[in-house]
């Protein structure tokens, strides 16, 4: 348990109008503060059982009994330690929704002795008090930010401990390996036992396979958490903005017959087969004397360099220009789709003319066939994740796992039954790997690590 001596409070519901607003308190004085700000039939909140709730009125603690005015009619919920989200005494006040009503309740709570909570401080206390580990704490944020059902499902799997279980299996294997190697060095006859070293090599390989399986989930994790960046590019007036609008199902980008209408990147989000996509329309790629258009083209090129997937739109009714050929040749063949538009005007360029890249012909004026485009995009994103991919790792996890993989490989290369000094070095490397894995789950942490994680949370969670 953490040694929290102060009680924190925050509004835990989103700002704006709504049916209810929740003000949450956590800490040793939560029930005492509830007694001061909540007027209800006897007994007072501090004398009620855990997991109980009571209807009453929120009042200002400094109003005085003779002029006590109701701030709001509300429901108060009581969660006693350790049976709460933070494993501390927690009180939640559910008042009427709306910015003003929630703010007034919070002002009463703060006046009674609570302090404003920092971003993510409730979940941070849940971690410090041992209710969840660091991987599960990150899953809370992933669930809040999930933009698709698949992303939400992956976050719930992580919150339920699926990723933690995989990490602990690797951790326990390496811990046993380190103990085995150190035990072999305790014998007076010096040389490590060949059987023990062989067992250690086998266990290192097992741990390496576990790390590899987790690293393979990073692509899915990246897409689920951040969304796949899909950039639509091509020459001016090829039909990029029309495709952008058709995929979104609304007229988001301005479309005219005049080349160069789009001067800046336009980004919108949609969900495709459970994957969130960040769809970007860009300025047409060409030489231009216009300073504004040149800046738009520069931004288009920057977006292309960062893209997870690229859609290149071509006027298929016209012969390919040399510059267009160069641009197509520069695309990532495994993560790009070429659309030969304007087939209603006659096809001069067909998919067979571009054998080294996925290409389709269509007319966005008469034969939109957007479903065919989205089907091909889904195939470029990859097949359905296998069940293990539900524990998709994040960028932080990936960096630590890559370091761990390097340490495991170096330890395996050092192990030699005839060289006891190499066994010592291997054991030290494994100890360093264990520390990296400890940083993943929170067995090993420092204030800077916690600040970097929990500062991304909203206040109130």
C-alpha cells in the first residue's frame, strides 16, 4: 500500500451536458469530507457500510448550519479500503450533469479538505497500492482511447491480465535460468556442470521464443492504438478528394474541376474491419509556382513518408507521364494501392500495365466501387489477428522487449560449460534482462517512468 496522506478529488465524467456528473474522492479523509459536504438521513456516510449508497444533498462545508444551502441533489456511493479502485477509501458523488453542477460539487469537496487530483492519479494509486500492475494501468488508458471494437477488446484483454501473464511466464523462466547458473558457480570444483549449462541454453531459447511472439503483435498494437495512417496522393485532378469523400460517406473535402483545389492535408478517422484508420487527403503532386500550393505539396510528401498505407490515384484515361511512373515506382509495393480512375472516359492505362503493385480500375463518377477499395485496404492491413494478438504490445513495451531480446541473445552466446567466467557474465546479462521486464510490469519503476505514463491520462481517472 502507498503511504498517501492526502485525499484527492476530481470530476470523473466528461465535460458538457449529460444525465449525471461524477465527482470522485480517494484517500484517508474521503469519508470525513463526505460527512461535511453531504446532508443525508442518519447515519452519516462515515458510519455506513462499504458498497452502500444514499440519496441526499451536497452542501458547502463553510455555509453554517443556519444558512446551509443545497448545492445539488445527489447520490453518494461508499467504497471502503481495500475494496475500491485505488484500494483506499473512495467516495463518489453523482450529481446532475453539466459543467456548472459538477464544478460546484468539486468546489465543496475541495473546501472540505481534499486537493485536486493530478492527471491519472487515481489509476496511479491503484498501481502503487498493488491493485493492478503497470501493463494493466496502461490498458485503462487504451480502453478509454479505443476508437474501434477491436481496440477496446484488446485493451480489455490486457486489463484482464493476458499480457501480464505472457510477460510473467518469460520472467519466471529467466529467473529460474539465472538461479540455475548462479547455483552452478557455488560448487568448490569450479567448472559449471555441462548439464546445467545445457538446461540454461534451452530455457533461454524458450524465453526468446516468448519475446518473439510478443514482438510480432506490435504492428497490430500500433494500428489499434494509433490508427493506420492511410495517405491518398497523386497528380492534381486525378480524383483524390472524391475518393476521400466517398470513403468517409460525406462531402468533407472540396471537389472542383480545377487542378490544385486541395492546398493542405485533410485528415479524418474511420473504422475498417475493426481497425481505426486516419485517412489523409493531400495536395496534388506537381511542380507549382504558387507558394501556398508548394507548401501543401511539401506536407503531402511528409505524410507519405509516415504513411502505414498509401493510395495513389491516377487518371487512367491518360497515358502515364514519366513523373507519375517515378512516383509509383517510389511507393512501398507491400503497403500501397494504385487506383486507375476515370475508366468511364476510356482506359489507356490498365492494372496489367502495373504488374509489380496492387492496382484496380474504376470510375468514381459512375462506378464508385468503394467496397473494392476498402477490401484491398483491409488485405494490406493484414489478416485477422490470431487470439494471442489480443495482447498486442505498445511502443514502450516493444522498446523494452527489444532490449531484452538483445540481452538474451548475448547471454546465450556466452554460455560455455568450459568457461566459468562466461557463465558469470551470462548470469549478469540475464539479471539485466529481468530488470527490463520488471520495468514492463512495474516490478521495477522510477518516478520519471510513472510520470510519463500517467500524465497521459485525463484528470479524474
